[in-house]
């Protein structure tokens, strides 16, 4: 697979609690240089980053992150605020406790509410696979498909595990025909990236792919 194609599927990511504007700006520079799908950054930097890239690169941010147990109203405010600040894409974390309680209607209603708050921008739904059973993952594939969100995403990168080949393959079997898959967390190198894309992921949440390409350039 061509490097350019792999990079075009990467959400070049920096979500460290200590991320500085200097680091975010460098991330944006790399995202533009290497033709990434987006940069995924903390919400507090969205406006500054959107102004900086001036339409040359989509800005993605995260809400309800990383634990997912904010109220629906709070998540909707965060999504709307991010969009108003210039976010083109929003990655939300589901309420995992509701999944464990099998409150499926509540989970679906919340995703739909956040989708509406995104005002037409892309929504990716993080289900944090490391905490779910396969049965729960399959149910979430069904719910995310029904919600109208564009993507189901494996992981925050802050849980006990990241994307696995098995989970991406499971998603590919169970999401609806319009549903897309984002693998995130622990994507270490170009071989990982190629494997996840081959299994059905059309987005990769990672910082390591751009770093690997830069290392190859010397």
C-alpha cells in the first residue's frame, strides 16, 4: 500500500494532558505536510488550530473524553462548542456504565443527541473495546449504525488496551453498509496500519505513522 494512501487515512493525534500549543502547531504542520485525514487534538486548542490551518486540514477533537460518563447535556454542549470553534470532526466516548446496565435506548438517544449537536460534522463514536464483551461490541455496532453517526471507533488510547485486529474484523462484520471504522490506540507502525486498513478500518487514530515516515526520510 502506498504511504500516501496510509497517511490519508490517519487522524494525526495528540491528546496528552500536557500538550502545549507549540506541540499542537507542530502536529498541524505535519498533518498538512503529509496529507493526513485530520489532526485530533484537545478541545481547548480547536479554535487556535482551525485558525492556524486556515481550511487546509480538518480539525478533529474529542468529547466526553476519555471516560464517557459526562451527562448527555454536557456532551452535547461540548460537541456544539467544538463545532462553533471550527472542529470538522468530533470523537465522542459512550457511557460505558449504561452499556453494562444494558440501557440500550439511553445509549442510542445520547449518540443521536450528540450527532444533532455536531450540526452536520462527522461524528465518530468511541466504544472503548477493552472494557466490553464481544456481545456488547456487536450490540454497539448495531446502535452506532442506527444512530446515524459516521464512524465507530475502537478506543480512546487511555484505557487498558487499544485497537486489535480481532475487534476491527468484528466491526467489519456487524456495522451497517454506511458505517465506517476507526482503529485507535496502539497502532505502532506501518505494518499495523496496513493490517487495520485491510481488515476494514478507513481511519487510524495514531501519532506513530507520521513519526515513522519522518524517520524513514532521515
